[in-house]
C-alpha cells in the first residue's frame, strides 16, 4: 500500500509562518503598507518643514531690513500696499497677461 501523505500536518509550521507573514504585511493595523505610507508622508513633511524654515528666515531678514530704515519701509508700503502721502495721487498700471 502507498502511504498517504498529509501535507497539512507535514508543513503546518511553514503554512502558519506564511499566513502570519501575509497577515502582518497586508492586513494588520500596522502593516508594512501602512508603515511605508507613513514613512513617505514623513519624508514629505520634512521637505515642507525645510521649505517653511527657509521662508521664515527670509521673512525675518526682510523684516529686519524694512524696520532698520524708514525709507525702505515707506518704499515697501508704497509698492505693495499702494500707500500714498496726502498731497499725491497714485496710479496703478498693470501689465496685460497674454
């Protein structure tokens, strides 16, 4: 007689490890896919953090430059906020966008 091989009993540890690995990689709350997504989001946030720190430093330098001299502050206010003195008129000419 031929001996019937029960593959489930023979490879039960291998099957258990494979099922566990698949579960942990794809279905668990802290799966590898979720961790990879979180890691990519962290990298994007770090890039954004560097950009915003650079912008903050530039704005702080601009603030120091503007408040160090009244002429610079007046020029900035005139150019960006269209401030004017009492005895003058301001005309804003905008270039046409093509």
